C-alpha cells in the first residue's frame, strides 16, 4: 500500500470526466483501492475519488462507521426532492468551505471491487459524501455548487487571479 499524493485545485485533472472501470480482474484496481484507503485514512477525510489521487478510474471510497466502502462505477439512480444544505470542504480544495445543497436521500447503484452489482439507499451525511465524490468523477468540484462560502474564499480568489486570468478581467493570447 502507498500513501498517494492528493491532486489539488486548480489542477486540470480535477475537471476531467472519467470513464467506467471495465476490467475487474486486474491487481491494479485492488492496489488503487488499497492505496486510496491509506491516503483517506492519513488525510482523515470522509470520502475520496480516484481523480483526487491522479487516477482516471471511476472509483470512490467513503469512510463509514463500519469501515471503508469502495464503490466502483457508482451511479445515483434516484434523488429525493427534499434538499439539505450543509457545509462541505474537500481534500483537493484545502482550507476552503462552503454551504452546498444536495439531495437529502439518494438511491445508489455501483459495483464492488470484484465487479458485483450493489444497490442501496443513502441518507443525510452518507448521501452528501457519496454525491460529493461522484461529482469528482464527473469533473465537478464542490466550489461549483457553493451557495455561500463559509471560509477560505480569499484563498480561492488568489488562485483565480493566479490561474484563471479571465476572472480578473485580464486576457491572455497565445500564438500557434
């Protein structure tokens, strides 16, 4: 097992949509999940998606009371109409927090590391973490959904000015 480095914003890898895992009989998938578990434990996070450690695999880990839950090719099959707003942060956007509205309850369909299909219902914080991690697989960050920043927005402003010139009104050109 290896403790993997976290990919942090504004790295463009975090904006990539990753494709499904198709081969389950490879040691690389098991190794990735084991490495992600070690990384998540070290970081003391609630969840981790493969793109956050530089892997273009559709894999997420959720830290639950019962241990780590690995979901391969997760999909939200149903969302409750009832939304819940709560504070979120992200290992890939350190020291930034904000209020995000998400479905209070979701239906989830995924596969295990062995390729077996699982379906279950998630509520509350469990549902929030799964939605947050699946967003990572689709190139979406929680800062894209924030209704109000509760901390660290000054850090983001500095990043926007440094890495995204259009946010400050500056333009750049390149010659081909």
